[in-house]
C-alpha cells in the first residue's frame, strides 16, 4: 500500500513539475503578448516626435540661412545707401539713438508723450 501511495505521490509531483513548466511558459508568452504592442506604440510615438523635431530643424535651418543672407546683405551700410540712392529719390538720414525703440510699447508711449506736449503747445499759442 505504501508503494501505491508513493507512486501516486511521484506521479502528482511529476504533473506538478510539468505544470510549473507550462505555467512558466504561459507567463512568458503572456508578458510578451502584452509588452510587444506597448513597445511598438512607444516607438511609434518616439518616431513621430523625431519626425516633428526634424521638420522643425529643417525650418530653423532655412530661417538661419535666410537670416545669414540678410545679415550679410544688410551688414554693409554702404551697400544699403547705394541701393536707396539708386532706387529712391528721397534723401534718407541716419537715426539717432533716441529714435530707436526696443519694442512697440515704447514707441506708443513716446508718441503719446509727444502728442500731449504738442497739444499743450498748441493750446498755449
């Protein structure tokens, strides 16, 4: 009887070992089945971001080359003065530093000051 019980226990242990292998294989396949689509989606998103960055780099390189061309063209005041004198009959003078504004708000504020002063001078006369 002990022999029969021992044989049954051995058979159960063999099945349990076999089941462990099946369970381990199933867990590995299930984890791959879940992980692969996640990885694919992440790589697809990364590729889209890379492509967006490449298009931005292309536009920035184009802007840089245009800015470099403008700088080279505009960096020579003599060239500008010659172009203006050849194409336009009006005589242009250089601006004073006080006539150069950093932004539009400074210009508007200065214009408001100028107009107020002029309107007071007109009223006094």
